[in-house]
């Protein structure tokens, strides 16, 4: 039996574009994902978030399901195009949905954790260069200011950005996320502006004298070597520099990692988008760090990759429906590394979970693999806490099956099943299992892979 601290926060997470729908309601403008999804060949079956889970209209039912689940906190994000649909236009009506949502959460005693940016940039900003344009930083500050003025007294937990690595590199470098660009130089510029906008918004929050907590969420993936060769060891360093240190170092050490600066400057020339004073802004004190963890990367040296000289080796055994290997121990090692090398401020797992090809049979979704995944990752988190680690909460990704970006609705991460024909919600077995975890504040260690025992019964 593993018991969590009394004050530990159990939660679940979602993001605006992935669940809301209501794409034209109350004056919402267009986001880069609405536009990206229309381009042929970008998203599975060209699916989009026009309706998604229709959370925009079904939020009451959803908050009731949260209350029944027993979560203490719900992590969601604001859709920027609802508030700023066009250049120079603020749409106050776009606040109404979030007021209704917060009313509902408050009525059920669920604490909101709000992410300001989870990838749905207004297209009018993209038309001016999006995150490669330094002016976007100021627009982000304006957006955040409206949110702080409106909700600063109702929301005490703020996350500036969700996974700036994804927004920058998947969006501008690999072209697999909106806006779909394939230019590493652009991705580097975007990553810097995302970090800079984080620092500016934290400064704004402090200057407004607000009493809650503010931080950032990073997706961190430990890099492990494919073989014991020195070449792979060196590739691991670069891969770690690329995915993790490029964000952790400026935030917590006030400088970009030297080895990566050298590597990028050799390739792209002087990174003159990094201006005097930027790193002081970026390294502003955070109240917490949010970590999204799914898997680790197995990395090998690769000369064909002309920027990093490294590649991720895909796994085939013990993987989720995304093809991501299941490695709970890496979560423990990651948390320990953050504590040892970076910071001892409170940490939150702001996302962890898994996609599996769930099916509803006789009204039930028997997602035992998800229960095992969550159990083993909760256990890794518990081990870190036992060691004295400052982990204060855990948000399961995701509350609902939803729009999985380039994979459309083909991947199911939810602990609640969504029938996309009827939009009916069905709590999966993992929901019922999580409900018991929250209620008892403990996890029961599985014995012998027996199904019943896997459920902690
Ligand atoms: C999160 O991204 C998002 O915040 C969330 O919106 C999303 O729905 C959820 O996770 C599930 O995907 O690409 O083979 O190199 C996580 C994104 C996943 C990005 C792992 C890096 C590395 C594997 N990360 N990925 S690979």
C-alpha cells in the first residue's frame, strides 16, 4: 500500500482545441489548428475540432463527471481566438464560456488550473509570423492581462505555456503540428519567443499583485542510449540538449546550454534573436514546474540527421497505441534529475496517461492496460515523494477522449470514453479505478498480473 501526502492534488487535464468545439460560438475567431486541419494530408482523415467533444455545450455534464470522479483540480486551457478573434479586436463575449465553466467548477469545489496557451494561436497572429515574430510576445502579454484581470481572483493556479518544445519544433521544425512549417531556424526562434513570453507574463502576474501560483509546463523526455557505444552516448547528450536542456537551462539557470548554442550556431549562424536581457526575463522565479511525461526516447547516433546527428529508435514491445514505450522508472529518474540539477520548487505532473484502442462492449470499456500504466506511473511518483521529492500533484491526461492533434479522433487517451457519433460519455474502468485511488489517497500494489488485482481490488 502506497499512501500519498494528505495535501496531494489529484486532477485531470484537457486543452481547449481538443475538447471544446463551439468553433463559431460567441464570436470565436479562427485558430491555426482550424486552418491546419483543412490542409489535405496533415491530420488523420482531415478531422478538426469544430465539434470535438462539444464540451462547450456539455461542460455541466463534464464537471459533474469530474465531481463524481473526485478530482480536487481540473486543468484546462483558454482558447486565445475566443478572446481575440481578429487583429485589434477584443471579444468580451469570448469570456462567457469560461465564466460558466468556472461557476460550475466552483459549485462543485473543484480547483481550476488554467493553461494560457495550449497551441491554438489565432490565425491573424500566424499571418504576421506567429511565434517567429517577436511582437507575438507582446500580444501574448495582452491576452494574459485580460485573463488575469478577469479571472485573477478566481483562478489561483496558472500555467503560461503547455510544452513550448512541441509548439516550436513540432509546429515550425517538423511541420507535423500547426502551422506546419519545416524550418529549424524558425523553430529555434519560436522556442525563444515562447520562453520569453513566459517570463514576461510571470512578471506581469507579479506586478498585478495576484496571490496565486504561476509556472510553466514542459514536456520532458529522458534520453537513453540505444547501445553502449560512445557515439550513442554523445547522441544522447545532444538529444537531451534538444528536448530538455534547451528549455530547462534558460528557465532555471538563466542561460542556454553551451553545447547546443555551439551546435545551432554552427548550423544556423549567430542566434541574434536572443537579445540582451531576454535570459533574465526567462529565468524569472516560478512558483512551480509542470511536467508532462509520457515516455523516454531511445537515442542512437545518426549521421543522416544533419542538425542533431541523433535519432529516436522506435519501440515495438510494451508500447501504447501511440507506439510510445512504457517506462515508469524513467518518470522517477526524470523527477530526481530535476530536483538534483535544476530546482526544488514544487513540481506537478501536469499530464501523464496513455492511448489504447478502447472499445465499448456491453456498456463497458475495460481499459486494464491504462489502469496498469497509471498505477505504475503513480508508483514512480510515490517513490520520488518517499525520497523527499517535492511533487505536489498529478493530472491524468486525459479527462475525456479527445482530438489528438495530427491523429484526429483516432487515439483515445481519456479515462472517459466519448462516442463521437452521439457524443455520449462513458466512464471507463480506469475512471472507476482512479476514483478509488483519489478516495483512499493510495494505490494498491498489483500482484501477479491478475486482472482483479490490477484493479486494486
Ligand atoms: C501532450 O503532448 C499534449 O500536451 C497533449 O495536448 C496531447 O494530447 C498529449 O500529450 C498526448 O499526445 O514524437 O516519437 O519523438 C505530448 C507530446 C509526446 C511530444 C512524445 C514528444 C516524443 C515521441 N510529446 N513525443 S516522438
